[in-house]
C-alpha cells in the first residue's frame, strides 16, 4: 500500500517527504513519515477540500495564465494599432521642407531568441482547451505544464522582465518618403551614419506627432477649446537656430500650447515670433521674483537699453577727446 501511495502521480506533492527503505524490514521508522502525512490529511481536512483543489487545477490557475497571455497579445495588437494611427498623422507632417518628405514608422518581428523561447513555453503550457467533463488526469497534466511555465519565469527575473515587455517583441525603424512620388528616400533603423541634425529632427518629429496624437489633435485642427500644454526645459541650449525654428514650427503646426523654460540669453530671439509673453524669474537675496512682460514690452525695454548704451558710449568718446 505504501509503495502504491508513492507511485501514484496524484501524490507527487508528498514524494520528497517520503522514504521507503525495507532493507531492515518493517519498523516504526518505516511508518513514521506516512503517519505524519496521514495526520496532515486529517487535520487539514484535505479530503473535504478536494473538490475545490480540483477546481483550481481544472480552471482557475490555467485561466489566470491564459488571461495573462491574452493581455500580452492585446498589448501587442494595441501597439500595432497605435503605430498605424500615428502614421496617419505623420503622413501629413512635412519632415524635410526642402525635399518635401514625410516619415512612416515600420515594425517587424524582433527575431529575439529569448522572446521566441517565451512564446514557445507559453503555447506549450496552454495548448489544448479543457472541457468540463475532461478526466482528472488531463486536468492535472495541463496544470503541471502551467506550473513548469511559471517555474521558468521565476528562474531568471531579468529574462522574464525583458520577454514580457511586449515592446521587445518588435524591431522598429522609420522610413522617409517623398510626398509627391511616395517613393522611399531613406530608412532610419539606428543612429549609425546619421548626422546629429538628422537624428534630432527625426526624434523631434515623431515625439511632437506622438504628443499631438495623445491629445487627439490632427494636423491643422486648432481645437481651441482643449487644454494641450507642453512644457520644455532649455529646449534650445544645444541646437542651432535653424533646428530650433524647425521645432517651433512643428509645435505650431499642431497648435500645441508651449511653455518654454529658457535662460534669458542670446537664444531668446529664437522664440520671439512664437510666444506672446515672457515670465522672467529673478532671484534676489534668496527670494525669487516673477516679472511679466509682453514680447513687445520686452523688445521696447531692450531697444531703450541699447539707446542708453549708445548715448553713454558717445559721451565717453566726447570726454576722451
């Protein structure tokens, strides 16, 4: 009876706790481990909870894993859908004004071995739909496949985090097309071989379009009743005037409300025709003060200051003579 108990697959959970060594015949130690299990069964009323346990084996655990799998597939489909929607907006945004081009985002299977292995393990764990009248053995078999799958995920958390991030299932690139002919000009699959200006312009075009897409703004659609604020910090600190103007024109094209945090330096002239007011922050004796000026008022003060400087220089010249 003890040998049959150990051999029965249903008692797999107890096998590690049991030893059956009959070299010295039957004695108290032979029965002690089995007696411990008998008491556990009685105290925990395992027989009474068998139906509930069978239900977990048959339905709940596989359903939870199946739901997780469906969530990943749904996320994958959502990425594809959003890229296609974003491409509709990008097709109406001029990327290179001289060449009259536009950008389209492309995606394909990443071909990652780790992701492939994860998908294979997931398919194996969930293969075969179970019916209500399926035999207990088939339910247990599927449960153990799911258990093995979860065990694989627990072994290497770094690998698991990477393969369940659905973005890693894709390889992305950006293709640039001529508007008139709709023919490919070039592809951007990485930073190699591209100038800093090209990379900045590409990233900014996609970013601004994505922001507008999140706000539900179409190219040319003002939607003046909506709040669509974008705040940028030292946006022009490392860009030339041409690229800075490209960025501002891009934000203007989407009618985004822009708050630019910028030092009051030589770059201030870049934003003059794009903003209405300057909020100038000064710090005096550990206390911050905010002054408010329209662009016209600021330019007037600048002109007055330059005129005073000119008069001072003239006076100094006269005195030196």
